[in-house]
């Protein structure tokens, strides 16, 4: 798995929004400035996040973006899959984006890549935007357990 700048910037934008008042719309310019993201690139990313229903947008002078879900309901894995697809190191080890690859000829090698996929997927599926903003949840707080 190699992250693209699209998924990295998407995560940064979501973290930025999570650190602001949940009822306040934050302008694209403010997000771009705070996270050092080129504004045109950010607008493309925010369109994808809006289409995927992670953010809401509002046009106008008081417009901008806000989270459409609570930060503890958005996993890092969901966002990476939205922009980059598979979390696996090779498509033949992918659970959601399987494609045949030459690695499949060696079962033990494929098993190693599946172990890597499982570790990465578990870590990213159990880490939410909330966790990144605030550290791990306190006792009693249950982050989203969504299939992504």
C-alpha cells in the first residue's frame, strides 16, 4: 500500500474539519491554508468527500465544509479506500479489490502479503479521525465498527 497525495490531503482536510466546531462551515481557503494544500487540489478532494458523504458543503459567504459524520464514525481505512483503493500490498492479497497477480504462484509468499494486509487493514479500520485528533478513545468510548 502506498498512499497518494489525494488520500493524504483528504485525511488532513477531515482532521482539520474535526478540530473545528461541528456546526460551523469552514471555507476551503481556510482548510487549504491550515493544512498547506493547494486550493484547486483541495476542491477536487472535497468534491469526492462530499460525493462519498463524508462532508457537507454550503455555498456563499458563510459557506464552506463541515463533517457529515461524527469524527469517530470515519475510519482512516474508509478514506484511503475512497481515494486509493486496496490496502493490500498486491491486488491478489486484497479482500475488496482482488485481481490475479504473479505472486499467487507462491502460496507462502501470498500468505505473507495477506498477513501484512490484515495487520494494516485492522489498524486503519480501527483508527478514526477522532482518534487521530484526540488520541485513542477513553474507556467507554466506542469508535465506529464499520465495514469499509
